[in-house]
């Protein structure tokens, strides 16, 4: 028995395939964003369900205290730089050019000159032994004062570095009052309100 067959030319068509499944969708990346600094919430920039790009500000904290912290650190740094004898933006001068050290060097040179003169005159019996001893003591005191001035300058230099670090930390705290999205996505939950 034969059957009649219908023949058609082959053609290209899209075949739709659909599969019904039951499941749960979850994000590839999920993060809880929190503040690195303490502060009062000043503004919410995005709400639940909103799309955000990487770096978008989500929450603004009150910047006033952080700004005061930056200004206080700038003032403390400027004060230390002034004690050291450095301009606000210039590199720190070498220890030998710090005003206290320059003064101590001048006093040391004067004491050395007086002591040398006293030794020369004492060798000729022109000045007394007590005058020579006084010149020796003045010279020894000037040497100690010079060493103290150098030590103080080193301490001031370290203080400047510490205050510069404190300023950088205060500036970071100010920047951290803006809480930003770490990557692009959607706001799924909000645990803060104004």
C-alpha cells in the first residue's frame, strides 16, 4: 500500500523552544554597603529598586564634623611647619637650616672663638684660670645647646610627618562621608532612613 506524500521545499525558520522551570534567581554579586566613618545621615541618593552604577553615591553623611577635622589637622600641620621654619607648601629644609639650629650654630661658633681666644691668652698668662674655665663652660654649654637644637629639629620633623599623616586620614574620613556603590546593580535593601 502506498500513501501519497506531500513534498515541500526546505526553508530556514526560527524554532522557538521554551522550557517551563521552577527556580530562584539570585544576584551574581551581593554586598552590604556600610559607612567607614560615624556620622548622621544627611541625604539618601538612591532608593529601593533603583539602578546604580559603580561609584554612584548612595548615602551622604553629615560632612561638618569631618570638615572641621580636616581644618584642625591643616592648622596643626601649618603650626608645626612654622616652628620648623618651612613654608606651607615647600619641602622641608635640611636640619642645618632650621632657625633654632642656625641660632645654636652661631652661638657655638661664638663660644668656640671665645674659648680659643681664652686658651691663647691663658698660655701667655694674660687671663686667669677662672676666665679660661668660664670660656670652657660656655663652649661646652653651646655644644650641648647645638645638639639639643638638632634633636628638637628631628623631633619637629617627625611631628610634621605625623601631622601630615593625620591630615591625610582626616581627608579620607571626609571623603568617606559619601557612601558609594562598589559596583553596578540595584538597591535591594535599605537599612537607613533620614
